[in-house]
C-alpha cells in the first residue's frame, strides 16, 4: 500500500525558520551563493542553534508518540550539497523529520500541494507570498532572537495564537476599516452579525487543528488555541457565530479593542502567533515566536 499523509497535519518549514541561520543568510546576502555554499560545507558538522520555529516543531512532533498525527517537511531553497548541516542538526536534536524538498534556489510554492501542506513557515518573504497566493496558510516568521529563553523550554501543551481578520477570516471587514474607518467597520459588523465571515488563509489550518483536538479528551488536549483580535463588542458576535458555524474550538479569545497584543501574548505564551499586520506581529516577536501573514493578491 502506498504511503500517504492524508490523515496527518502537514507542516512545511524552511531551514531558516527551524534553525538559527541568520549569520549564514548574511553571508549569502553580502557575499553570494558560492561563499554561502562553501561556508555550509565547511561547517556541516557544526550543530545549528534552534530558530524561531524550533519549539513549535518539537512540540508538534510529540503528538506522534502513539500515532502518526504530524508530518514535518523541510522545504528549503538549499541544494542537496549544502543541506547536510541541516540534517546533522535534525539528528542531533532527535527530531522526527525525514522528508525534505531541497529546491536549489527554485520557488517552493508549487511543491506545497504535492505534499498536502497545511501550513508553510519560512523567513523568506517571497516564498511566503507565493504560498499565500497559491491558497496555502503561510507565515513569514521573524528570526530575531527572542529575549526570553524560556520560550524554548519544553511545554507539554502546544499553544497557537491567531489574529482574526485577514488570518482566520478574509480581509473583507479589514478593508472596510482601512477605507472608511472604525465607525463604518462596527456598523458593518453589527448589520452582518448573524452572517458567517468568509474564510481567510488560515481557516483550513484552524479546522485541521480543531480536528486534532477532538482526538483527545476536552480537559486533556495537548493543543490549546487562542484568538487575539483588535475587535471588541459589538464586533465580537459575528466572530463567535462564525467559529460556531465552522464547528471549531477556540480555547481562549481576547477581544482587545485596539489595545497592544504583546502583553496578552506573553501571558498566553504560544509556540507561535500569526498576525497580518507588522504593527502587531513585530512587537510580539520580541516575547513569543511570531509570523506575519501577507495579504493575498
């Protein structure tokens, strides 16, 4: 029987999202591909430090202890010849990762469908935009060092936080806010309170996470989710009714009414936070791993 990933949560992650490769990326930017390749080969036995996506990947792989629920695939623009350091580091940390796409500089978006990827994480803005435009959940992860080292400590419960508009939901309401202001946005949401919000780029991913949660007792789930949105009452009702219509579980919801998200996220302590706006995602990245979700074109 052919091997299939149909019943798995499939995460595609770049090597720079999984490991700290900022110095290597600097060499690539300043000295070019040849210097980068030579450096990687010369240092292929040097173990890489964890990157911003490492804690999430390590936590998700724990779900495979009794059943194969999660598949992590390295998806990199590296060539096979420069990838040994990545695989040596994977083996060092005993991560259950065996599959990879090494595209040798080519775009990765066309391979996401071939593997049935539910989420793509990368530090490369272009690759993430290509993935979003191809209809996949994708985030550009910030690779700046997180000031709080405990973020990388083992946490038994996987925690994932999402913004609402332009992430879980479409940017339809967000466009009204940007064009006509807060009052028009609130009036629109009150008028359409009982109408389901259109799905955004992360709707399918949230539903897949929710299906995973349902495999465990409600009070012992290894996954906990949070909605962290700038919305507040009365714009909350449409969100709640939409999640109910999708039959998905959000464990915690924060309707902040424009207050900064950073402090709430530091308290919730997610393995990753997804937001479409840099004004929220960038400050959050100083305390928790964060990724910006680009707008679809």
